[in-house]
């Protein structure tokens, strides 16, 4: 498990939408390998029966009430966008493959 | 070979809270693009979600109505994927500990009940809307929908036909509308259904390769798409081909499904617990509080209407289609009017008027007391059923009570036998040929005379009395 | 007389409240100081001269009209580049957020403004708080005021350097694995990481959401308490912020340690700790004993796993937190992007620095299909064990002391070639974040090379008062001539 291949790095870069040069990929194979090897030491520990600490504090049920609060002015929202037409945020053409929306 | 279809449904329902799931932006569907947005639903740096309590309440209500177990302990998770309909490039959803688990919903199949298993129902945020019509090689993104509260309801692969799928969707929609958790408007996208469809030889238990049909705009579209897809898959197999796992769209104009996306490598969503939100603990008291606030659900109401008011199964189904409709009926029935008559008028003349005027029953001028009073006027012989049709139309237009209309227009039924006898004798005298025919045994001619008398009285003659006098005068 | 920029926040606040000096005069003194020394230190990435003077004038008007002044009246503060402010830019020292103007103030910034503080500007950091030396900034290189060839620590290196060089009376930074305490130690100032949930994270650009916490840098412990008073409390916009009352932390500063039991983790005081650092800590222990503290050995058996656990959890959360920087709604978009994929690829590739990409990759990997249980789930279980270590230890003691950092400040480039070695410089601070407990670093002397060292004091959750009391008592009685860095 501690070894990570170039193929793994390419796969992960794809998931993270990062474009890596060959040099970067090769360096990451090595660096991530070293770090993962270090992380391997966790396997010394028997954690069967240990509950994972999924949240930092033991707090539950924090909600907001269902009240409408003012939205951001559209001009103010769009003002910080790299590209917009005054109504919509603009992105390069989405080739809709039916995968939009919650998958 | 005989095949059977195996179908599971995934339905996304927008819950009708006032504000979004994690921020205070309005959920109003009709706002101009990017006006119901704030730093939170736009996923700006440094902001965090806070869960809307009402979303949890409404989701619990839906879960209970679908006979689910409400999780005592659940949590939100991050589902990671890049797409321009996302503001954070992860969607806050529920992965391994959804709020509602393991329920069922009953539908009618060939006159008998059938349970469709509900695997789970979980809370999540809706995504933004992408607009592809702007031109210039660009797409637009409208984040108004981003962060709308969604409940995703997933069934077991229990559905066996397009009709069952249709029945499931109809029943589900009715339940959710009764609960007032969603308006389930497919056109506005507040209910979106996807079907996972496969076929297998009858008698086998393993699953065939499934296709997923998405982006269908109506229940009947879903029904037709499933029907088509089942036939297509069987034909493919019969011709020695293989069904490909893929996502298919529905072309309503041509009535076919088509490949939208071939199966790629499986999605790797890298789910992990949302650290910005704390766990949701629904204790027995909370669950019970919601349970006690649940209204009577459609199935129970149908059964009760049939039993208490003597409605046929069909009538009960129609009358309970919407809660407002059923409430209207029940108010009329409880006021002492004849329930069957009430149902007939509601489904017949009143419905026709409403459809013409594009009105809902609760918005029209004919209130339950109008209808109830009119039915009583018919029952006590003040007006005839025929006159009542005119009274109804008048009430619909003016909102006046039926008594007032009858009085103003002089529509009181003629129940004075002396007056009617004179008219009957005159009609008989004017039509010797028909009189002779009747006496010769041609019973149908009676209808002709009734018509003539009604015409002469502008429909005000008491039909029962007319009948009696006619028979007497004709010596029948 | 001591120049105003050399004074503490509470001295300034008292003087302004008594109208011995105007906030404007204080602010000018600091702006002048920045002009004089910051071109050497390079702590500031933005100086808000006119806005700061306008805020100071507003405070003076308020004082002149006899209105009550806020608890930080006229106190000049610097802010880490990842705290959202309506003023200036919020860049996280990343190219991907260059030019980003936040439409809102972070909760803590709102609190500072309400307390009549004066915001001087923003200070440097490691990009997205990922680093221990501030070398991973896309903006500039910040130097340690004590030795300009050395790093100020990180990731809040600019915060520490600005306070240590008297260019701010207070600074706010963030701490995910030591990013307040380590640079405070390396620059010779006080740095406090509150309990997770004590301070709202609203407006703090997230690195690792379950570990991040905002805290103050100050010249003395009293100022840390004062700042904590102002920034703490429940915020409806942060579901993880604690719904607990905020005590007056300055009331805890008794000046002694009577009745306090101090625990020393046996795992930290081994042969691995260099002799000089061990000597400095030992001196501190003697001071504490003299102030009435009882000192006991405690054990944190799982502490050696904390760096491994941290680099799984922090990178996993970061990989999701940083996904939003895609060039759609704000920030940088690569101008050459023709397709959707290019927009993502080119924007991220160009916009993120090496360390950020490395951590996104690591975090994505540990969450990817088939590895979740082996890495992320395993790490969360070991995190439980680490927290339980602290729970048990705090049954035996009230506070725990450790070195803040294994070494004093190191030279630029010393650790940049080996990421793991850089990660290990946080070995004493990381478990604090994993256990969600509060920790403070307080100066405990200079090394032979004339560089500051830090003593770390840890406490039970929401018992900031205890660590502030201990740190304050130590500070009052350590008798060290710490002096000031020899900047011009």
C-alpha cells in the first residue's frame, strides 16, 4: 500500500482536476511514496473497537431557523467573477451529457 | 424467452422550505438568475453551511409517511466532483447514515395492493442550473437553485412495469403534497425522477445490465420511456445483443430513449463526513412530535371515504387526488348533503367549470357551503337537477348563494300539481299522434312528453310530479 | 519614554481610554514603524494607511464625545491574509485568489471593529496556511525579525513577524497544526490557539475545517487574554462555534500557579529533544515550581502518531475545501482556457503552488475509492486515541507543557526540499488540534544563536483560562531578558 505508482498519481490528479507535468508527476510519485510510507506506522496500532472521531467536538443538532435573509446583490456577486454577462456566470461551453445536476 | 422488467426509482424532491438548506436565500423559483444567492450558496471562501431545521422536520415527515425508520443519529457528508453546477465542487449530501431508512409505499396493481420498498431517503443540496443557450461558445450558470433543499428518495428494485412506476410516482407525489413538504411540480423541476431499468428471464433472480433513464419532464413521459426501454432491452437480447450500462435520455417527440452517456469508470466521489456541520440526532420525542403533526395520508383517506361516505373506489381515488379537493368534499359531506351527489357534482359539472377557468377548487367562488346548499335545494325539491346546473354556473361566476340565485331568477321548481296538470293536458292535446303511440305501448314516448313539459316550464317542473301526472293522464 | 509601537495592547488601550494619547497618534507611530522596518521583515502584504487612520480618527471622535470605548480602542492589529475583509484583498497568499475582494468581513474582523481596534493591513502566510515557514507564499518572503536569514515560522509567519517587529500590537492568525504557536515561538511572541469552536471560523478561508482555529499573536499574555475576550463566542454562521459563555480571560491572570498541576509528557522529553531546548524548558519548569505549581510526569502514548494522522485528515479536508477555487465565481481563471476541462486544469495548475498541489494530491488519494478505510477512517480512529490520551492526562494535571517547536528558527531553504521534514517541525503542536484542546506558546528564552524559543502550554477543552494563567505567571516571573530583535 505504501508504494504509489505513476498511474495512481495520474488517476488522483484527474480526480483533483490538476494538470501535472511529467516532472511534477515523477516528483509526486516519490514524495507521496515517502509520506505514505511514514503514514504506514498507523498500521502498528490495533484500532478495532475504536470509534472514529468524526467531529472535533461532541456537539449535535445545531440548526438555523427557516427564515429568509437578504441575498447578495447580483452586481456585487458578479463583480468578483472572472467572466459574466450581467446575469449569468460564464464558463466554457458545457457539453451536456446528461450528467448535470446531482448525480 | 419471457422477460420481466426490474425497475428501481430515484426521485429528487425539492422540499418547500422558505429558505435554502444551508443559508437564508429564498427558495422562490421565479426569481431572475443569480438573485437568490449569497456567499454561502455561492461557495465563497471562508463561509460555512448551517442546516435548516425545517428541512429536517419535513424530511422526517416524508420518511414517516413512507414508513421509514428515522435514524436516531445521522450526519451530512461531502460528495466530491467537479462540475459547473456546483459552487464548492462538492455537494453536501448524506452517504452512509441517511436520515430515513427502509420504508415502503403501497400502490394499486391490477386491483390489488403492492408494496414498493423504499431503500432510503436522504437530505442534500440542489445544484445550480446551467444554461446552454447563450451562444458565444459559452454556458451560463444560475446559482439560484444551488442550495435548494432536496430529499432524494430511492426505491428497491421492486417495480415490474411502466404502469407500476407511474402508480408509484403518482402515489409518492400525492403523499408529499398531502404532507405539504413539496409542491412536486415536475415542470419547475421540484420533482425529478430517474429510473434504473433492466430485464431478466422470468423465473431468474439475478439482475440484468441496467440503464438509467434521466431528464424526463412528466410522469407519463417516465411511463412511456420505461415502456420503450423495456421493449428495447428485450429486443436487443432476443437479437443476441447485450444491453450496455449507460445513461439514456428521453426524446418525447420521437418517443424513444437515446444514449446520453456511456458508462465510464465508476465515479469516485470520495465521500467523507462534512466537518462544518454537526451530527443530527433525532430522539424519540422529536420523531413523535413530527408523527403527531402528520395529516391523514391519501391511502387512509381513500379507505375512509369509501367506508364512511359510500364512495366507490374510483370516486374515492379521484376525490382524494389532492388534499384541497378531499377537504372540500369532506366539508360538503359533513354539512349533511348527500356525499355521493356531492362527489358527482364535484367530479362532473364543477370540475368542468374549474378546468375551463383554469382554477383550483380552493380558489373558486363556489365554497363548500355553496355546493352543500345547492344539493339541499335539489334534495328538498326546490330545484331540479337540470336547474341546478344553471345555478352552479351562476354561483361559479357570481359567488352568490344558491337560494339567492333561485329567488332572483324565479327558478323555484313547479311542484303545484294543479298548475302542472293543466300544462300536461294541453301538451297531450297538442300531440295526438304521440299520445296514440304511447297508448299503443310505445313507452319511450314518455320521454318526449317530459321534454315538452320541461320546455314549456323552462325546466322548472318537478320531474317526479310531471312523471306521475303524465302516467295518470295517459291512463298508464 | 518607550515609543508607542513598543507598547502592549492593554497599555495602548488604557492610554487611549484615559485620553493620554489619541488613537491617531498610536496609528501613526505604527505606520511609521512599518515604513521603517517592514521592507526588511516583509511581514505586510497590504498596509491600509488611509483606512487605518480613518478608523483611528473615528475612535478619537468617539472618545471626544464621551462615548464608552471598546476593549481594544486604538489598538493596531494586523490580519493574516486568509481572514476575509471588506477592506483590501483576501488572497491566502495564493495566485488563485489574487485580487479577490471579499464582500464580507470575517466574524473576528467584525468583532475587532466593534471593539474599536484599528486594522493596519494584512500579513503574509504560507499559501492556504500550508507550511511551517511562510516560504510557500506566492506574494513575498517574510523574514524572522531576530535574524533576517531565518524563516519566521508558519503558516502565520507574517502575523508573528509583524508583532515581533513592533509593526502591530496584535495580530490574528490561524492554527491548523501549529500555525500560530510555532511562528510565535520562532519570532519570540505569544501565540494562542483557542479550543476548537471557541472562536467562529466564519470568514476564515478553510484549510482543514475540523482543525482550523483563529487565535491572537501578542507581545504579552495579558494581551492574548484581552484579544480572546473580543474574538470568542457563538456565531450563528458557524455551526461548530461553541454555545458557551465567554468569561473575562484577563480575570484568570493571578500571577501565580498555586494549586496548578503541570504535566510533562515523557514522550516529548527524550533523547530526541536537543539539549539546548531541553535546558530552556527545564528552566521554565523551575520557574513554575517556584510559583507554586506541582509538576508531574504524564504520558501521551499515541502522540508519535499525530503527524501521520494530521497529514491524512488535514489533506483530505483540504482537498475538498480547495476544490471551490475553479475560476468560475471569483478569483483567478486561466485566460487560455478554451474548454471546461482546461478551465479547471490550467486555473488550478497555474493558481496553486507546489505545496498546495502536493497536499491536494495526498488528500485526494487518501479519500479515493478503496483507500478510505485504510487511511481516513484509520486516522480518525487514531485521532480518538490521541484525544483519549489527553483526557487521561488531564485527570492527573491541569495543564501540559512541551516545547512549541523542536528547534528555533531555521534558515530559508533548510527544509524546503524535504516535505516530510517540514511536516515534522509541527510534531509538538499537531496533537493539540487533533484533540481540539487549547494551546499557547510563550517565549522562554533565547538560544545560543540568539533566536527565541517557545514554551507550549496546553489545557482542557474550553479551559483557556488555565493556560493563560500559567503562561502569565511564567511570563511575570521567568526573569529572562528577552529584549527586542535588533532591527534598525
